[in-house]
C-alpha cells in the first residue's frame, strides 16, 4: 500500500526548451517549504485535521452511532453543503460499488443507500422527499456552525416532513445532528430535544472535515471500512512530518503547483483521475484548493490558483484539446490506478477491420492506463506541465491517503502564498446580504449596505 508521485513532466529537462520548473528553482524552494512546514505543524492544536486520523474517541462516536442504527434504515439522507456534502459524496463514489443507490438491498450487503442534498433547489428537494419512504430513512444534518442557511432550510423542511409522516417523537429517532461540540443552533436542539448528535471538532473547518464524523459517520453507515480510510491518512501524516522537501509528498505537490503558478504563469491546476470511482474526489479537491487559496493577501493583492476537475479517459474528448493547445496556463495532475491490466478483457472480433482488430487480446484496464500515459506524454511534448500520482488500487486506505495528501498540500500552499488557508472571508458578504433579505436578526448593517447598492439600470437590460 503506497502512493507514488512522478513529476518528471513538471521539470525543465523533460520539456521543450523554455518550459518547466528548473532544478535550480525547485532546489531554491526547499527553504520556503521548510518555513511553510514549520508554520503548519506548529499549529497542531489549532489545525484539527492534522490529528483526525488518530483521534480514537472521535472515531468511536461515529462507530457507536453506526452500530446502534445498523439495519434500521434503507436510506440515509444527508443535508449539507460545501465540504459537508462533497466529502461524503466522494467517499461513496470511490468506495461503494458503482451506482450504489440503484443496487438492491442484497447487492448492497444490507447497507442503506446514501443520498446527499447539497443545494436548496425546491424541485430537487420535493422530488427526493416524494421518492423516500420516510419510515425507513435516517437524516444526517451536517453543519458545524449550526446556522448554515441552506442546510438549516433543508433541515426545517425535512424535519417537518418527518413529523407529519411519523409524529414528532418518532421523527427525532430518525435524525442525527453532526455539529460543533458546544455551540450553535443544532447543538442546542440536540440538548433540548434529546436528538443524537456527533461532534465536528471546533478546530476543524468544513472543507478539511471529511475524516471527521462529517465523512466517517455516513461512510460507516453504508459499510465503508473507515478504519482503513483513517489508516491511509495517518500514513501520509506521519510521512509528512519531515521538513525535507524531497521526502514530503504533500509538500512537493504544493511547492510544484506554487512554482508553476507564481514563476511560470500556470494558474489553472487540473486534477484528472483516470478512474470513474475518483471522479468526485476531483470535485472535492476543487473546493478544498479554491476556497483555501483564493484570497487577498495583507497587502491587498489577490492570489490563488484555479482548480479544475477532469476525468480520464472521458475528458480526452473534451477538455484535453484545451489543455493541449489552449493557453499555456495550466498544470495537469493525473491520478493513475495500478494493477488493472487484466480487468475487462476485450474480445478478438473483426480481425479484418484495422479499426478493431488490434484491440483483441488487450483489456480495458490496459487501455485506460495506456491512455493516461499517452496523454501525459503528449502534453509534455507540447510543453504542458503535468505530473502523475499513482495508487496501487482504489480502496479505503488509498482514498484516505489521497485526501490527507491534498489537505496537507493545501495547508502548505497557504503558507507559500502568504494567505490563511483556513478561512473564507470572500463568501461572508454574500451570506450577510442573504441573511438581511431574509430578515435574520442582527442583519441591519448588511441590509443598509445592500439597500445602498446601485439598482438595476434599465439601459442594460434586454
């Protein structure tokens, strides 16, 4: 069990003249990384994600709830947004059989389906509630603050539907709240009404919370090996104790992307797994990277790379044309899965057709691996920076390792860019305006600011 990282195609020697990160630039970044490493690991008390993988009492909370509820429900409905939804979705896609929610109960090994509502589109919520048998549905309400407007709106609608279908007292037994240990509306509701609640540690932010009960509880409920998931994350965390760039995989990933952006104008950073099971991991990474690094620096200047998800080989027939011949503003990081060369044997038919005959005797696993390597080589030949993370297989250990790799890399990148990777001030003003328009108490100042904004100009309407 291991991850490997080949960044040959990020470096100047492997690319056409004038392209790539020079050996001198990479070596000179070692001191900057050592400072970033020291800054991150000095904050272990504040950065709770660093210790989630070894937090035994926290894991016990999720396992106890999962064990108590085992066999009682056919469906899990998770209410959340941002990191509260993207992490559980990525885990389900990666670690459950494909199209999990369409399988029969027997095919799911008796485990429930997992549905995630991550928006407030009324049509989606109405359709979901119409489809579910609420008497056999468990609702997970995920909000650390207990005040996330979208999740609270979902909660009020779903709680009312449960109460109407089952009665108020029985409805409480169909709800688990995942929230702050001490504060917030959901914690108060848990205390006042005796509803089961599990903790998101106060020092763990939403987009870094997948290895807390945010991801671990729903994963445990649908039968994912959460202990293996945490073991993979713990392995990466242990290896990342080294301040030496050449021995720290998350640090190397962060430094290469930072150098590519700030020294070579590669401000768009693509994550492209060659596995359908990792498709949603790329979407989870997008939020992690974007919300953590797109910031104003203390001097008022803006920084932050733009992450872009892709999936191979599908996007070879859409986005790769842009990656290959569009602006030279991108890096591509592939995730390759090893050991699939015997999976999906291709039959030998139509040998007299040149377009088909050569495929017989090969396999789909071999084909997708060759396509990844061919795409990486083609990009390099055109001076397009790329690297490949390889995993032995897509299982809980390796997914946990990948998630912790990207979480640590994000923390290091924040230090390299000179920003706080753990806040999100850019989304707060929009939240305050929304609160003001909805009439939330304490929003008078935001309401005044909203009312002072220029009104729509009829000259610019069609």
